[in-house]
């Protein structure tokens, strides 16, 4: 009993080091991949390190359900590969302890991770997504930081257009300043031109002060006369010269304004399994109710006319009290009118039914997308245990530790896992198979592969050693008839 406890502690110590390392590394890799999607929209807006840190923290929580199964696969491969490489597994087996018993402590830990990941994915990730995407939206809507470039008009400050000819290295002194004041809405009628100046921020960067030297301000007042001619003729023109003046700009529009998080709660990424199920049921109910009334909504499009095809022109003339010739013309005109009206009604019915078909497709698409999100919370958690069933016996078979062979094998099986997952999602969204089959398809295939490797590892299989195939080919050669 004491030997088993020491063995469990030995195996767990060998596992936790690679596990913690791979969790951080894999999460960091996926996090950088996610951040790079939006980096172009975030750079140059004067965001603080806290803004980036907050965004990365929320995205890390979103990435963890994907990174954890991959980390378990890689760490279990490395752990049992190291134990096999240094003949520790051989020593354990020689003492009468089976490979399955060696895997028990890590298997218990992985089962705990599986259950914990489901609850984390169901309750923590939706809230993290709400925080992440609401913050990302606000950061993307934020104005770029104040940046006056020489020779280019800057229009970032509302109501002003500013241009500097030269900007010195201290980022304070400027030369050749032109300012167009559009706050009055009169066009380019208020202008300030200065030879030089200095700019600085104050009051916790809430205001920008421009000190201008040796310049003039120009103001032109125009009237709106009859025919619009008065607008083209200035009533008054003012020019003021100054040696020094100061203009203060309010930079409140550059602050980060936060949007209410309640506006983002309708997205499927911000819901747990219960909320997703309720939404799916509500769409199903709406779908059934709408289609139940489709036939009734078509009734106004139909127009019925009582026509007896056996009636002759003489019968129509007798009924209408007209001549036979006029009756024939009347019957022909009525037939054309009926055909025209029928064609119009048919086009209306086709248009109405097409809109219904498009509406039904959109509702079914929404149902399938919500089903994908719902089942992902289960499949991503179960993938932890499934990939452990592949990694642990495979590491015992290859008997190679480190980061070389295990990383290569991990990448191969993660590609399989990713392809199977994407295939299941596509089948669900397109309605090829129901979600309860398509979303579990990848885990089912990998589970069978894991059982196969478990059986091979239990029997000390040499299926991944080159000598195994050399011996196999030698046996095949001996079975072939020799040359005469």
C-alpha cells in the first residue's frame, strides 16, 4: 500500500510539471492568435496596459476550454514517454503493477478537470465572453490618440482642423500652425495662423493647450440674403494680430466610453446550457406556430370565379341580354382577365412562399448554431479525458520524453481532433445529421483510437518501433516464393 502511494506521488509529480507548462504555453499561443486578429484596430488609440491586460484576461478564459484538452494530451505524452525512456515503467511492471494502475492517479485528476471544465465552460466562459466582447467593442470604437503629423490636417478634435508645418523632437514645440474653427458651422470662415507654438496636455490628459506666438486670427461674417446671393457676399471681415495667445481643447471625446453589457447578452456565446436550451425551444415554438398559419395566410391570395366551360356564346348572350357576337367578345375578355389575374396571384403566392422559405431557413440556421454552442460545452470537457486515453498509452508505447516526438504526435492528433470537431459543427449547421450525433462524432472516433492504444500499451506492443515493421517485412519476404 505504501509502495502504491509513493508510486502515485511519483507519477503526479512527473505529470504536473509538464501539465502546468503546457497549459500556459498553449493558452499563450492561442491568445496571441486571437489578439492578432484585432491588433490593427487597437494600436494607435492610446490604450493603457490595463486595458490590454483586461482584454487578454477575458480572452484567456475563453481560450482555456480549447487549450486544456491539448495540454492534457501533450503532458500525458511527455509524462509516460519520460517514464518509459528511463525504464521506470519497466521497473514498475516488473514489480507486478500494471500500466492501468500507474495511470489511475492522473486519470482521476483528468476526470476532475473534465467535470470542472464543464462547469467553467458553462458558467464562467459566458460571463467572460460578455466582458471581453463588450470591452473589445468599446476599444474598437475609441478614437485614435492625439497625433499631430507635420504637413497633414488633423481632424480628430471635433469642430477643428489643425495643421503644423514642423514638429520638433521634444514633441512640444511646433512651427507653422494653421487652425480652422468649424464650431460655428459657417465653413472655413474662422482661421488662426501662427508662426510657432507649444502644445501640452494637462489635468490628467483631459485637455490640450496650444500656446501660439506671432500670428493672426481671421473671421468672416456672411449673411443669408434672398436668392442665396447674400451668403456669397461677406458683411464683415475681422483680423486680429497677437504676439501670444492660448487655445484649450477638450479631449473628452478621446476617453474610453463603456457600453452597457446588457446589449450583448442576446449572443449565443454569452449564454449557458440552460439559456441556450430555452432559446432553442422558443425558436422551435415560433417555427411551429408560424408554419401552422401559413395555409390560412394564403387564402386572401386566391380568387374564385364560377365559370361553366359548357356554356356557349349563345348561353352567355341569353344570360347577359346581348347579341351573340358581343357575348363571344365578352367571354373572351373575361377569360383574358381571369388568366391575367391568375398570373398575378400566382406571382404573389410564389413571393410569399419564398419569403416563408427564407424565414424558415434562417430560423433553422439559428437553431443549429445554438445547438453547436450548447453541445460544445459538453464535448470540449469530455475531450480532456478522451485525449488522455490517447496520450498516456501512446507515451508508454513510444518511450520518448522531452518536447520532440511528443509535440509532433500531439500536433497530429490535435489536427485530427480539430478536423473532426469542425466536421461535426458543419454537419449540425447544415442539418446533415442531428446535433446529438454530429457534435459527438469527433470524440467518438478519438475514444475508439484511445482504446486501441490502451490495448496495445497494456500488451507491451511495439507497433510504433521500427524493428516491429522490419521483422514483419522479413516474414513477408519468407512467405514469397524464391527465385528459380
